[in-house]
C-alpha cells in the first residue's frame, strides 16, 4: 500500500491517485489568491533556504498549497497527517509525485502508524514545526530533548493546540517561541467560524443525507467553531440548542436566539448532536442513556475524545455500519445511537475539510508565521507569540483585493480626530 | 453492464451493488414513517391487485420505498429513471435483487437509452403512470394511442410536468385524469422548498467544495424551489441576487431582503448561478459573455435546458473536467465558466437528491394519489385533479405524529365562532 | 370633544390636530406611489361619479390616501373607524379640515360610539362599502334589508372579514358581490406578512421597551400574519415557539426552524405571547394560570377576543396601568400577567399600523376593487370574487417600477416553450 | 422650566412628570435583576460611604436604577446628561422628587446648558466620575487641574470615550486610573450589539414608520454596534450594505452575507443610512450629492458629528420638520435628504435607548467598576484598566440565574484534561 522511491521516502496510499489529486489541488488554488501571492514572493526571496521544516496538517488540497509555497521558499519540508482520518490520499500522492515533497499520511491509518509518522517527521530534525493540535511538539518535548537546539520555533493552527502549549508553558517545558496562528483574526474569525460551520454540516449531510430543516440540533460549545456551526445549522432550518460551561458565551447564545440547556436536559431532545469544545467526554454515558432512538452524534472538535465512545460501546449489543462513516450502536436499552466518522472531525472524515477560501487566509498566516520565526531567530522569547497585527491586516487587505472588494480609508481630518481627545459634545 | 434473469427483465448497472443499496434504502426508511404506515395498510388491503403500473422517477433510496409500498399493495410495477443522471445504481440493483421489481435505469445512460427505457415501460401496458416531468405520458399520447384504453390515470410529481399537462389539456390530448401531486401542500411546501433548498446547495458543495459565505449567488426563479434555494444559500452566508419574470414574486424576493435584478445586470456580479425556473435558456450566450472569470453555473430545475450550454459550447476553446461533475469551459474571451453536472439537476447529479424526510410526504401523496385514481376509476373527468384536502391534511397529521409533535385542536366554542358571522367588534 | 360644521358633519377628536395630520399624511404619501398613480387616473376618469361610498377602515395616514383617491374619483365618501383604538386623531382631523371628507372616528371611543358610527355610515345609504372585518356589512344585512337595493357591492380587507362573508354566503344572506381584497397576492403576501410582522413588533416595543433578543416568544397561529410575526420576532433575536391547529401549517413552522407546541405546553415557557389567529379565546384561563410571573400577552388579530380577558380579569386581584397601553393583572396565584393595548390590535393601539409601503399595494387593491364593482355593476354574481389576476400583477408592476427595480421578461422562444408539451428530456 | 428646592439643587424640565417617571422606572426594574442584587448588597455594605460621585449618563429609566444603587451604597451622587437630546424628563423628575438625587438634565438643552451642567457636576468635587463619552473627564483635565487630587478614578461606558482616554494617556494627561467598562464582555457583547441593534431600528421606525423590508440599508461601521445594527436591519427584511475602513471587519461583513462597498458607491444605492463608527464626517457633502431623492440618514454613534450636517445644510434651499425628529433638507440639486434626530443618537432621540435587559449588565459593570476603584484606591496605576474577568463572569452568571437558565460545569476529569498537555491523538 505504501511505496519508496530511491530519491524520495514517503508513505502514501497509492501514487496512481496523483492525477486526481493534481486536478483537485489545482481547483482549490482558484480560491487561494493570498497564498499564491505569498508563494510567488517566497520563490523570489527564498526565506527558508537551508531550513528543515516539518508540517503536521490535515493533508488536503489546501495544505498542498501551503507545502508548495514553503518549498518554493526554499524549505526542506516533510509533511505528515495531523489526524488518522483526514488525509486525502490523492493529494498525498500528487505532492509526492508532482512536487517531490515527502509525505507520510494514509487515510484511515491506525494510531500506531500515526505515531510512527510523527517520529519519522522528528527524525527529519526540524528547525521549524508547523503543528495542528500540538502532537509533534508534545512528542518533541517528551522524547527528543536532544533536538531542542535545532528548533527555531513552532506555529500552531488550533485552539486545542494553543491550550496544550499554554499548559506546557505553565509547566516550564516550552523553551522556544510558538506562533499562535489560531489567534490571528484572519484565521479564527473565518476558519473556525465560517469554515467549520459550512464543512461540519457538509460532512454530516454527506454521511447521512438527512434533512436539517425541523431537526433539533444540539451544538456543544459556543466558541468560534460552535458559533459557526450553530449559525449554519440554523441557516439550514434546524432548531438549535446550545450547551456551554462559560456563562458569557451562554448568554451570547441566548441573545442570538438559541435555546441554552445543560446537556442532561438537551440529551433527550436532540435529533443530532455536534461537539466543538476542545474538551473531552462532553457527551457521556448518562447522556447516551436518555437520547431519542436513532439520535445522531458527531464531533467537529480537534480530537476524537469529545464523545465518550468507550462508554457508548459498553452499552451496545451491536455496532454496525449503516452507511459510509455512519455506525449504528444498538443499545441494551432497546434504542440506537448513530455515530458519524468514529467521533473524529466529521468535516474531514466525511467531507473535504474547510473550503479553500478560508484556508487561504489561515495558511497565509502559517506561511508568514514561519517567515516571522526565521526572520526573528534568536530574538523571540520562549512562549506564545501573536501574529503581528500588520501581518493580519495585510492578509485581509490582499484577500479583499483578490475578491474585488474596495473599502474606505480614513481622511486626514478623521485621522486627526481619532488622535485627539479634546473635541466632545 | 446490464443483465437479464429468466423471471425478471431489468437493466441496471451492476447487481453486485445490491448490498450497498439495501443498506442505504434501509437508512432512508428511518425518516419515512408516513410512507411506512401507508405500505403496511396497502399490504393488508391490496388496493392495486391486478393493476399494471409504471413509475418514472429519480431512482433513489426514497423512490425505492415508494416502489416497495406499491408492490406491497399488489401492483405489477415497473420502474424507470426520470433523468439520465439521477439514478443511484446501488438502489436500482437492490430493487431488482432484493425486491424483484423490474428496474430499467443506469446512471449516466445516454438519451437514446433513456428513451428506449420509456418505451419498455409503455410496453408494460400500464393502467397507472406515476410520472415525473411528463415524459412517459407525453410519449404515450404521441405514440401509443391504442393503449389509451388501458389507462386509469396518471399522477405527476413536478411543476414542470404540470405545465406540460396543462398544455396537453389545452390541446385536447389529455383524455384521462391526472392527479397533481405537486400541488398538494404536503408536497410542494416541503419537497420543492426545503428539499430542493438543502439538496441543491449540497450538490454544489459536493461538486466544488467552495465556501458559500461571502459569495454572490444568483438564484434564477423565485417559485417554491427558488425560494428554498435562496433561503438556504443565505443560510450558508451567501449574498443572494434573485432574477424573476413575475412581478409579484419579484417584490416578494425584494421584501425577503434579496436583491432583484434582470439577468443582464446579475450576470457580471454572480460568483455562482442556480437556475430553478422550469423554463428554457434562462442563462444565455449574452449572459455567459459578461460573467466573471471562473463563474460557476448549475441547474436545479427539472430539465437540462435552463442553461444554454450549446451557446456556451460554441464560445469555448476547450472544455475540461476539473473535478467530478465539474467542467470548465475556457472561452475565447479569455475567461472561463464552470458548469456543474452538465446542467442537469445538480442535487441528483452530484448529491443524493432530496432528503428522505421530505420525500416521505411527497411519495405518500403519490401512493395515495394512485389509490385515489383506482378507487375512483371511471368517475373522474379527464383533466387535472388535486389531491383531496383531507388526504393532504392526513399526511401532515401522520408526519407530525411520527415526529412526536402535538398541536392544538379547536374548542367547541371556537368551531361555533368560526361558523358564525354575527359577532363582531 | 366632537364638532359639527354647517357644511360638513363629522365626529373627530380635535380639528386643531389637522396640521400635524396633514404633515404625517404627506410623509406617508412618499411610500405610496402606486395609489398616487391610481388617484391621478381617478381624478381624470371620475369612475365614482354619483356613487355613495362608505369606508370602514383604521383611520391612519395610509387610509387618508385611499379616501383622497376615492374622492378624487368622484365618490361621495364617508369614513368611519374599523376599530375603537386604531384611529389617529390628527389624520381624522386633517381629512375633515383639509379634504372635506366626513369622518366619524375618535381614538378610544367606546363600543356604543363605535356602533353609532356604523349606523351613521349606513344612514349615508352607500352603494359601495369598503369593509375591514365585515362589521358594516353584517350590520347592513341584519338591520337594513331595505337598503340592499342600493348596494352595488362590498370590498373586504381582512382574513377575518372573509371568514365572516363565507359564513354569510353559506347562510344565504350575502345577496350582492363582495370583492376579496385580502386574497390578492399584492395584498396578503405583503400586508399580512411584512406589514403585520414589522408593525406588531413595533407596537410591542413601543408599549414595553423590552429587549426581544433571548426572549421566548409564542406566536399563536401560523397563517400569513403569524408567519410575518414569527419571522420578525426571530429577526430581533427571539426564540420563537409557534402554536397551530392546522397540521400543514404546523409542519411548515417546524421546517422553518421554530418549535411547535400545543398552547398548554407553550404557556409556561413564553415570555411574550402574540395572537394572530382570527379565532376567539386562543389564550384562555387555564393558560394564564401556568404562565411565568410577568409574562406579556398581546393580540395582532382583527378582533379583541383572541385573549380571554374576561377569564383573566376574574383571576385578578388588581389591574394597574404600568406604562401607556400596558396593564398589569396581579393574579390571585401571586404572579402577574401584563396585557398590551387591552387585547386590541397592538400595531394600531401602540404604534402606527402597517407602514405605508405595504398599504400602498393593499389600498391600490381596494381602490381598483371598488372600480371593478362599479364597472361590472349588474354582471357579478352574489358571493365572493377575487381581484382579477391582471389587476394584481399590474399593481406589482407599478410598485416595482416605483422602486426602480427592473425584472426579466420571457423571450419569444421561452413563451413558445411554455406553451408546448412535446419537448422533454 | 427648571426649579430649585431649598434642600436639593437640580435642573429638570418639570417635577410634575415624576409620577410617570416613577412608573416607567419601576417597569424597567423588572428586567434588571443583576443590578437589583448589587443594589441590595450595596445597601448593606455601603461601599461608597463618604464618596462624592458624578455620573454623566443618558438619563433613562435604566440609569435611574444605577443612580439609585449608587446612592444605596452611600454615594453622594450627582447626575448629569451625557447628551443634549437623550434625557427622559419624567425620569429626571422622579430621581429628584422620589429619590432626592440631584439631576441636571433637560431633553433638548442647548450646548451651552449642556456644558454648564458639566461644570456644575465638577463643582461637586467628585472622587469618582462615571463618564459616557469622556466629556466630564476631558473637562476636568483641561480646566480643573486643582481637583485632580480628589480623584480616585473614572469609569467609561463607551468605545468613543475609551478612544479619547487612550489619546489622553498617550499625551500624558491621564494621571489616574480609568476602568474600561465598555471592554467587559458582559457590556459590549450585549449592550453594543443587541442593545444598539434593537434600539437603533426602534428609533428609526418611531421617527419614520417606514417599512424596513426591501429597503437598502447602509450601515456605516462594522464594530460591535455596527454588527448589531446590520443584524437587526436584516432581521427586519432589509438588504444591508456595510462600509468599513478596517479590512478584517470588512471581510467579516462579507462572510456574514452583507455587501461591502466604499461610501461613494453605497451613497447612490441606499434608502437609509445609519452611522455607527465613533469617527467624524463619515457621510460627507460628496455623498449627500449622489444620494437618491428622499434618502434617510441617521446616526447611532456617540457624538453628533458622524454626519456632516454643516455640509448638508450648505446645500439646502430649505429645511423643514416633516414628522417629530424628522427633518427634510430640500437640496439645490432638486432632491431631498431626510435627517433623523438632528444626527444625534437616534435610539435615544426618537426612542427610549437600550432596553433594560442589556443595561442591567452594563450598569452592573459600572456599579462594580466604581466599587473596584474604591476598594483598590491608591493601588491602581494611572491608565486604562479592564474589569476583572471574575467580575465579568459573575455578572453573566447572575444574569443567567435570573433568566432561569442552567448551564453545564466542568467535571473533575475535564478540568484535569484542560490542564494537561500530554494526551493527544
């Protein structure tokens, strides 16, 4: 199933898929004008000449463009999957065959293979790590103390990864700079909200083909991903219930017109449950017990532990696949619960992940975040750093320009007014 | 590619797909409680004993349940595709292999095969025709005058088919009763609006994976299908422009918050165009000329003539497939136009058609419409008949019950008030 | 409080308000271009020369334009209020003082005065009656048999009035033609939905100044008025619950994303209740009993009997006005219920009724409906007649034109296609 | 028009309005459970004993509750208006007559009176200033250097005021701590978004009674206030155009489905313009020139300089009042522009300001912000301080509790997971 060429090590499903992958990568490129401009500049300036780089990402058509841009900038880059179920095998094949980028990623790989790929990536002795969920960095810190000297820094894509990096920093083990890509406005405003929103519902519909209109949809968590998911579920006609642990987000959901309930009250009412919390076991045994017969549960948070599938499994008489990515757990209580995508990110398991148009900005942040680390090598404190505001604004400006949208600029008079405090009522 | 058994003629892609089809049909059944109840009653009452029936439908998991219900009611039924691109080959296989229903339908069949299947169906000498777009009835009237004596009546599923039947009636060639299933509230309110709405956007996203948020989406036609499509496009974050020819629908679209423009002004602004008019050539050569580079066009109306693809083709230097169901026309003017699903119903070409939950009501109307024809054989005038209001209301009542939703009933006092006209201010 | 001039009988609050009324009438005229064009034509053609006309309407700035148009057309018209609480006294004054139209209407008039005004109107011996809720026609039929010979016909504005006319026709007492203005698409699509929607919420906010966002709003009835009210309540951030007696409308509400409950379950959950059913006592004693402390109830249906205020009053220890149009019923169970506008149409009691832009189309239908009656005098059967489709379409076309909105027209090719039934797949 | 009692100096319109004010204040209290709890605690703990306090606020029913709570806490408080047009005279009267709080505020007072009231307030030699737009603090710093020693600190309510305080801090003149109430999540998420959203549209409808459905509404600025305004305008059926100067906010508006245009392109398309930028002259002469005849403009930002009314006035042949708070500028170019509320905050000029339910949280932040200043007297650096997160969360928790809404809490297991970084894929 995997292959090794003399000049290029890799593990992908089937190099024969490269043509399809090439076609799909090309298609995605149409909606990624910002990253294209960055790649063109990188190709001239070669900011990553001599830099070994590991990118741990969902291996999608959009990630392909990031990898190609980094390579154009001179990086000696290796790409691995950030999730066992999210790899698009045709894309992996094309990156190897058409772009000579070493990829180690196969859709459906088991956890052992996943972890082996992480170690292969670390064997590359990276100077820069692009991480998505912090698995590579966590492994580095735990097992490769001797490689820390190689590290210039890391960039992190997800809310989940940032939570882990903060915990590492608190524990004193984060000894190099980490760029918080997730924190950039041009990332989380768009990727987490509009990207997760559309692609999560897309994944659910592809997996089930159920009508959303009139369904009671329980969105677990009302962060940026939850907001986007709730908005799109409502946009498709669902009646949305939100559960939260944060009182401010809870009132926000109320004022946005959603019902807010604790999970124990939401569980018996929902037709469909979507977890987007970044936490673990937000739907547990006691909740599965009281669900309607045929309730559908899925996850769109980073890790596959938001649903307590172990608890669910222990209640099941039988588990059978009823459609691709759709498994029915027949419970001892006579009801059934339907689990999508084995509890992994449903938008990547059953659909194609975030649309290119949002990943364009997210990966522009990744590319510029890596450049920032390299340019400021030695000058950044260990710990978590934001993307500079100017970079964030520049990405937005390039994006608007590419969309053909013009906006206003401040007049001289207005700039002066903004800086003054003496004129009032 | 096709097969013939001694006891059962059929033409399907591959009987080996039956297992997958069976699984998917079973899944769809969960959301079709109304049709299930009707099937159970039919199995006892056998209303179609001795009746030869032809059903010309999109061969989907939902249609499977209709066919099974009719057969349970005693019908000697043959099923053919109502569209060359909409057949789900696994479903066709399962109906033949598991239910012994003769099916003549292969996804992607050419027009010649399509028409041959219509003739095979008519060779069955049907008493009842379930039609979807009026192709079988039109062929009957044109070529099989001698079979008219066999006919009890027809039922018609679509707006398009009803328009054709009305024209036939005007021309004096509709000499038997036709039940207007489309007209039932429990059909067009739900199927045309919520069904078309969700599944059209689903088809577009599966075909392209583009982000809808922030796109200018032009919805051509603001009938029930157009209303649903516009609503869901907005629900996914698009900025929707509507074009219309009817002034009342046009103001309705304005008041619903959409921009209304004539097509010549909409054409240069749209990122994505969706036709749902039932008419022909609603996007023509002069419109393709002024579209943005990379504009995407597709159709969700019944026939594949809403887009003038002949005109588009004549302007193209090159046509290439860039993703499944996605073709790029590179024009002589240097821009490109992307056509989805060859201009056929995008929800059936690139996705799975309407979700089961709406087809449950539509096909309940079909099943009960056929029963109504049989029960009233000889008593119905030639022409177009509505589904009786009580049938419509009963379907709604069964559906609510199945969804676990209770509603109010009138008190004695209120009934009396409704019937009186004497009490006022 | 009332006044009589030698040359003009009338009963209005204060002629001194005429200047304010004139200003406000002029303002409303900006959004009524269709009625303005009709008035200009009437002024030339004088279709109502020699016709005695009674208009029973909410006396608002928009009604003023209708009355002025009718008078311009030669009508000898008398205007009375269709509701004791809906009269705008400044408008009534201006119509008398500036336009010499006899008006009998005072905001807050008691039921006795209201009924006396109906009799004054009938004393005018009308040939045409414009009715709004059917009070004048009902009185005519009950008490003025001898005047029936004068009658050319009536036009009716409301769903409620049409229900009464249908009952009258069933009982054989409707012996002249009645034009169903409410049924025109350019009336009920816009007036009942967008007009009632906005103005009902406007009335509630003016009466209470409560935040809608996050409130549980129970909309009782999901006809056109209910649909508009539910849509606007959601548009302001409320979580909307719908109650219904019709199963089809109930599923429609479900698919639109609302919760549907029987009133007994909705009553304890609602923060605000709005009735729009056209029926009586849709919120009754048993419902008031279980409401939250401080629940707010109001009505936007035609008559003031949708709330059973007699039952509520019998449960109250004390009733006090807590803001204008806002009364608190302190119940014996220790909780309170707040009633707005005494249960009368809240949009007219506490706000200014429908915005001019929708009344423009409604009253265009009224004006043209009256002209239709006169032109077809003697040729229309007794019973209920629709506004001709062409008239409906013309109104829509004039409106679009006035809004500066262009739409498409069918090509020759498309017209031919629409009329043909032979071309199919 | 003003009055002075022996024991209490004040300037209000008419003490005779106190009864109405008392009634309305009481009504508002129903939706302010959080501030009520704070007031009850203050009454026991007297945190402001011996403290002289000046509150410069919109004198509304909600502000009344803040003033009463501060007085209950022992404050020697004086209240002045923060805007010449926003005072509710009945509330001012009740605060004086019923609560013995000195108020200096009259609706419609001229700028001279406004400034005189600021000086009267400063004559009170405040220790704490609650400011709304920074007028009192700016005057203090410019004219009362000798009083700086009295100052413990200030709290600021608005985005505008914070911008001014930042400029003051940059210029080195802010020598005491300022608590940024606006920055609290329980303030700006709710007040600026849902409060401004509903009340701005409310003000516009009361001033004009125009139908929003189908109108092109231009929202100038897409900060929190702009987001809320755009959302509610769309919720009422408008087609919303957004203008911005910030590229990130601009794309956010695009992705939210709005059209984004520079003002020069938006100006000729809008039917209604609403400014919410905090900047000056965002609609200027060149924009008024190209507007449609009859375009309506208004402001919901803090100061009345967002519209360049001087430029507009210079183009006008005539200015006349066409409804209360509604003035028509008849321009030399033959068209007219309608200005609402003289360009002052339309929600306070023509309606009643933010609903109590949001001000409950905003003013809870004000009350607790003042307490925080007093408790930390001498320990806070000069400059701008946030409301502590715990305070913010507590307010949200109290609010949810008062609304009867329960939320989830983290399990032990989840807390541990959140703090750990070792478990990954």
